[in-house]
């Protein structure tokens, strides 16, 4: 479950994997070229560099990532701290599946 951007469009599954990679590598100033190897190692995703760049461009437009270049190298940073992103995801999940009732959600988690 992804949080909604200001236009009501959530991150796709593949975009969430890329955001996970950015957070796993520190969340800030992550070299774009390091994202592909992370995705392949941890998720078995063998994306072409151009595919990753396309996803990143969409994520920038949605406001989840900031991208910049330094010479020939490009870097990515998440726009919100990891904990804030997870809190938003959990709130959205709770809203959808438990009608916003966090106690019901926690009871379900404890019973698994």
C-alpha cells in the first residue's frame, strides 16, 4: 500500500522497490547507478538503467524523490524520512482495511 501523492496517484510496486533501495542506502544522495544492483541483489529485479531512470522521473514528479546531477553522476534523495513514509503507508493501510481503526489493525497484527 503506497501513500497517495498530491494528485491522488500512489507509487507503483516497482517505484516502491526503488524507494526502498534509496532508503536502504541512506535515503540521501544515493548514486543512481547503485540502485539497479541493490534491486537485483535484494529483490531479483534485473531492471535496465533506463527503466530505473524512468521510474525515478515519475517519482520526482510525484514528489517522493529529489534528483540532482554532479558532473556525469546523478543522485537520488527521498523527500521524507523513512519513518514518516512508513507511518503514512500504515495509516493508508489502516484506513483501507480497518476503516481507520488502529486498535483492530494492531489486534490483527498481534494475532498472526
